[in-house]
């Protein structure tokens, strides 16, 4: 029998373009230290900034020594660089895709960054990083578009992590993701409620999430040590997950998922 992977540590963090909470100065060094301190296997980043000038090392380059495998999915291109989502992994990335949420992005472009990573024991995990829009109707459409993408591109028996900034302050999306995709929001499932991550100076809103299926949850926490002074305007989320010992449990549960997303309730 193939040996199963050990615990997998994941982190999701909105970087606020590498600027301080009030956008007064660049704070990339502080953000990098926060990420490295967590010693995670998979890191999902939103509002990452990649400079156009190749002479300037990007944020992802500074993390390469600890997280050798990395990809960036642009959402907006500017003359001086690109804004987008980033994904870093200590595991090899077997394949990846950056998909624009074109039909549902009204205020500004949004995308999903999907990677299949292979653990040391050879198992494939699907990891998706995203950043949803600001309006309620836009988020609902993006959730449906994401669900359709997952139904089409992620096998039902493959462990899946979906994380990012969902801007879902009314907390409407988790029930939909559970019903349509079998994804649990691991903080709500473990602690009984979504966790407040924004604004970092005095968190009031539960904007950031980590959803998963095919895992048991060993530990979850909001990384309050990231702080707000000289840091992002979001607090990062960290979790330790363990692949389920019996994937048949996941397969049986997922058989009831609809192939086409239904209405929100």
C-alpha cells in the first residue's frame, strides 16, 4: 500500500500589492518574513504585484529558496507590471491553468489560478487560488463560474483546496460551495464561524477563506502576528490538513453533487 502524505500546511494571504495598510510604503520584506515564518507547504496569494522590469526581483523570487515551485496568474496588466494571484509550493506543480472569470467580472478583471501538485508520496492535489469581486451579484456569478470549472476540470476523487479573498462579508458563499462541490470552509467547520481578517488593524469582516474536501483538519488559525503596521490590510489564514485515509469516503459523498450549479439559497 502506498504510504500516505504527512500533514500539509497551507496559507492564504492578500498582499495588498506589497504595500502597507494605508498604501504609504512598500512592505514586501515584512510580508516575506510573515510567510516564511509559517513554514507552509502551499501558499496562495492574492493582489500580488509582479514588476515588468526583469531587473527587479519579484515577490515570488524572494520565496523560491523555501518554496521552489511557483506560478503567477495575471488579472490586470499595467505599463509597470501585472497584478494577479500567486501560488507557491514545496511540492512539484504538475500542471496549471489561469482562468479569467470573464462572464462575471464587472468592476475589474478576476481570475482563478489552478494547479495540480504532487506530494512526496505521489498523490495529486488540486489547489485553486482566487479573488472575488466587490458586489454581491458579481460574487454569486463568480461562485457559479468557479463551480462549473471545478466540475469540468477537477476529478471528484481528487483532494481539493480552494482559498483566497472572497469579499464575502455577508457570508453567503459557504453553503453554496458545500452543496455544489462538497467543500467545507475549514475555519467555520472547526471553530463554528468564519474568521475576521479585514481590516488587519481591527478585523471586522470575514473576507478570506480556505475551503477543502478530501482532508481532515488538524489545525486552523488567523495569523495575528502578521499585524497591520507595516504590513498588508488583510490578516493571513493558516491551516494544517491531513489527506483522508479512505478516499472512498470522498467518492461516495461527492456522488450527490450536481454537475451544474444550482441557485443560491
